[in-house]
């Protein structure tokens, strides 16, 4: 894929060689790495805010999501959405464990903050490979990619993560078993889940490109709509802390709407590619 893109870039200008465009790629990578490194170092000095307020935020019953869910539950006359018990301690089992996670989370924070700049550099890199029509059609693509990523990240952090923590912390095989959670286990969950959700929210972007090159069709997505709906419900049932349909729907609805939006997007691209 990279070789194809570089070849296409080289073909846009007769006076530019393949290796000259490879140098442009090298410049893009170096600038991206420097941006992430600088912002990661800056994030390193905000340890208290990043860990106490962000990473460890869902660990507390006062977390804003738990408060909102409880208020929502009271509006519909149920206490099932209120967090009743969320008391657990984190332990560190390795001598360098806390320092290691401090460095890792600082790097993750640096990447997130640097993402708009990285996407801008990426757009500047691929733009010469596009035709004038393609450039106009996709000029806001960087904005959409960033918007979907941030939306997915926030949804994962404020909805899926606290619900998952509440469910897993209170899940019990027997009262005789006491839970002790390592910081490795907790921080891995607190970072991987929101990032995974952010990647899932990029589905419309993936559908856009697959539709553009004719690999994916709206008819295919409609054919497997029921299958996708069942998969989404199963995932929502696993993630949600309670068994009531309302809470499960709260999680499943955004993912299903994302799937339906992708179908509409695919159909729109097909109409543009094949005008009647």
C-alpha cells in the first residue's frame, strides 16, 4: 500500500522521483515522532491530573457518569442505575511498575494531543496523490477522522469504561473470593477499552474508502444488518453492569446508529459513482 501511494505520488510530478517522495514520507514520520515525543514529555509533568482525575476517575463512585446514571434512574423511578458498591484497591507487584505506567500513559497522552497535527501532516503527504476532484471531496476527511476518533474515545471513557469497571469489580463467583487488582490490569483496561471504541467509531471512514474502491456495497451491509444487530446486542449485554434492557440499549444504540449511518454513507457513494 505504501509503495503504491509513493508510486502514485511520484507519478503526479514528472520532475519528482520516487525517492524524493520517500524523503517526504520520512519527513512526515520524523515530525510526527517529534510531536508525540515533545507532548509526551510535557504530559509526564501532569502526573497528578492524568492519573488521579482521568485514569483513576472511573474508580470512584463520584465519577460523573455514575452520577448521571443515578439521576437518570430516578427520573424513570428505578435505583438499578445507581452505583451501590465500588470499593477496591489497586496494588503494584513490580518495583518499577508505577514508573513504567507513568511513562506509558504519558506516551498515550502525548499521542492523543498530537493526533490533530499528525492527521494534518498525513493529509499534506497524501494530497499530491489525489486528483482535484478527490481533493475537494475529501478536504474535510481529516476533520471527520479526528471527530469520530475523539467521539469514540469519549464514549468509551465515559460510558463503556465505568460500566465495565462496575460490572467486573462487583462480579463474584463466591463471597469467599477476595479481589485484588493490579495496576497493570486496571490501567490496561482503562486505556485499551476507550482506544478500541475510538477505532470502532472509525467505521464510517473505513466504509467510505471501501465503497470508493468498490469492495463494499450498501446491499451487502443491509443483508447482514440483522447479524450486526445481534452482535451489537451481545457486546452490550457483556459490557453493561445490570441486566435491564434500558442500560443495555444505552450502550447498544450508538453502535447500531453508527452501523446504519455507514449504510447510508455507502449508498450515497454508490449513487455518486454510478449516476443514473
